[in-house]
C-alpha cells in the first residue's frame, strides 16, 4: 500500500508535479493522519486538516493524493457544493423529525471514517448555520475531515452581518483542524504542459470546432424534468447558448445532471459579464433553488447586473471540473476580460483557474 508521501514523491520524480516547501509541509501532515488511520498504534493529535491558499497552489491535488492512498470505502471525497446540496435534500426528506442533522451525521459516521471536502466556502448565513451543525456533529462522532479552501478558517464567512452566529463554528474548526497555508511561489496551473483550445473569441475558429464535432440539431433537452433549450448534440457532446444555460431558473442540480450525462458541454454566445454592483432586495430562495431550504424572507444583498448568471456559470464550471467534463466556450471577450467588475470577483478567480486547467491535454473523460 502506497502512502501519500510515496505517491507524492513518485509524482515529483516523474515531473508530473513540481515540489515546493509548502506542499512538502502539507504532505507530511497528510501522511501523518494517513498513518494514524491505517495503523493500530499511531495517533494524530487533531481531527482533520484544512488546506488553504491562493488558486493554483495544488490544494485539491494534495487532498486527492491523500484520498487515493486510503483503503477503499474508508473515505468519501466530495465537492463541498455537492455536499451542501445533498444535505439540503436529506433535510427536506427528514422534515418534521427531531434533530435531523444528528441523524444525517450518524449515518455518515457509520459509513465513513474520513470525509474529504473540496472548495470549502460559505456565503449564506443559512448554509453557515447548517455547516456549523453538521461539522460539530461529525467531529463529535470522531469523523476525520480533510478540506481545501481559498480562505483561512477565520475568514470562511465573510459577511459582517450575523457573523457572530458563525463564530462558534470557526472556533471549533480552528481547534480541531491542523490549518496549513499553502504559500508556495509555484503556480501549478501554469507549469508547462501541452494544452488545446477550449475558449474561442473568433466565430471562424468556433464554427470549425462545431463542424468537426458533428452535432445533430435539437430544440430542447429535459433535465430534472424541465426542458432546456439546446442547439445540438451527439452521444458525448451537447451545445447550449449561454442565455439558455445560465440565465433563468437553473440550479446546481441541473448542472450536476448534465455533467453526468455528457463528456463535453459546449457553451456559445457568452457576453462580457462585468457589471457595477448595487444594493438589491432579494427574496431568499430565488437563486440556486435546489440548494435552498425553500424558506423566504427579504434580504438586502449587493449584486451586479449579471451576477446571478455569473453565479450559475461558476456552478457549471465547478460541476464540469469535479466530474472531469470538458467545457468548450465561445465568448465575445478573452477569458481575462470576461468578468472584471462585480461582487463575485473572488469566486471567479477559481473559475478562471479551473478553465485554465481544463485546457490541459489529458483533462476530461473523452
């Protein structure tokens, strides 16, 4: 059985990874918790590891090395967005039961010793309180948690409104986890690797790609019992216009389902998404409805004119990245100019990073 340290050293020796000091520290800690899990004599002082840092520092890769080294069935690896979606669905199914979060935690603890969460991030007080409850319950049951994030634990819930309600969760996580800041100088997204075009700004090149794909024209496709207008498809690929896929009543569950059905998703006619932010009164539950609790209540939020569509686009990219589905995009401006003003600039940096990685030859299921 290869340990995380063994796998990491082999990848560095083959030059698939470029080592740096911060990654070495992280893999040492991951190896220590791995040893405690597979050994009957070793122990690890904490209940988990929290890897955080800027995009491109290799956080997800390190967690995947750790997850891949564990014995089969010991751990579950899930994108945090997916986990919260499942949590909401299970809570809806257990509506009316006493302490449903504890019931869910009992089930998870009976199935897994370790949970690996990619892209830990909280932007909504409702989700923040759910997260606090489930994380505390899992830790109380001895579940080991390994998580990645772009943000330190202390900055997880960035809104100043009601932040004090999330503070006990921040304190618990800070105490329970070994927090490792990946500060290395190496941006692993931009290490020399062969790439292929996935982002087009000229109609001629994009049309040539479509012609080579041999798509059959279609009017709609039904996803989660709702029709979505589409332009064409074949067995492995499907083509949408941006307005049909990212504007209107679309939820993360729609993108999860699409990514499970196709190896490549093509999105055309993406406009420049930048826009000036303004204060906006929004009914809770009107966005990303599959993740919401269904409860309503007006709240004041800061939004730019395209931010609802941008949030859905970010969700689409996350789903495709997590399921290794190729994205082919046609836009009116280059990627670095696609979203330069709005309230989601922090989140969109991850999107740009993931699209850069998607362009590498070898990414995808095809």
